[in-house]
C-alpha cells in the first residue's frame, strides 16, 4: 500500500483554487496509477465517458483498453488528450453500459481467484464505487471481506489541507475540521456536515 506521503500534494489542500471532489479523486487515482507497486493493478472502469469525470489526462498515460487495439482515427487526434486505445490500455471505458461495466468490475474484483492477480478496480459512476488507501490496506493487505463506497461531487470549492491529527477520525467517519471559540457567555454549538452541505456548515460557523 502506498505510504501516506505519496499523496502529499492532495493532503496539503488547494489553497485559493476551487476544485470538485471528483477532480480530487481523479488526482488521487493518477497518483495510484504512477505507483511502481500497485499502478499496473489499478483498473478504472467507466460506464460513461471518461471526460465527464475529467479523466482525459489519463488517456495518454495509461490508454483506453480495447482488445483489438485502435482501429480508427479519433476526431480529437490532434489534441494533447486524444482517445488512445490499445490492447494494454487500463481504462475500461464502457460507454452508457452500466451492466457491461458491472461485469467488468466483477471480473476485475474476482481476478485473484480466477487468474491469481489481485487488482484494484474502481467503478466510476455518478454514484461511485471506489477504494482509497485505508480500503487497500483492509482489502488487500489484511484480506478483509469488505469493499468501499465513496461519493464525490461536482461542486467547486477550495479544499483545506488535512487537519493535523485527523487521520483516525477520517477512517472512522468523523473528524474535527475547525474549532471556533464561542464568545464569553455565548452558547457553544457543534456543527456537523459532509458532502454537498459542508460549505453551508462552514458558512453557518461564521454567523
């Protein structure tokens, strides 16, 4: 499993730049694909079009899988992130074919039993099946019978750096993002939120 330091660029936040959690996920996926140990085992499965998730930067890096290779000249052939299909491509771009993509996911997730190869399949949909670092540890290092379901969104906002000491809280599902000291004599309110409501929770803390 890659060390936490491998994801430093994602953990330090985005500063003033606003990005979606979908884009943050793609950056993490790109880091995994470059890892010398697990990169070749990562199987991105898209039952749609990869560009809708901002994954076109991976076309040249790992290619789109086609068992017959590239038999046509793509319309975007003159661009940097053109449709590159190859027999050794890693992206399983299934188009609008959820059933076919699910079949690919089942095949990849059971490859350890059928082919003796443990893969890391990511079923990337508008509701997403995915695995992150703790999931890799539990599923592949400790062989637990679990899989991870992660939801990412398209709202753009500046992402803060990971708070110091938040690692265990993140793994358990709840961690402290910020602390606001109440004014003397004021009641103390604890706000909780995640996903699409998170920015409104942060705004409420300033009221």
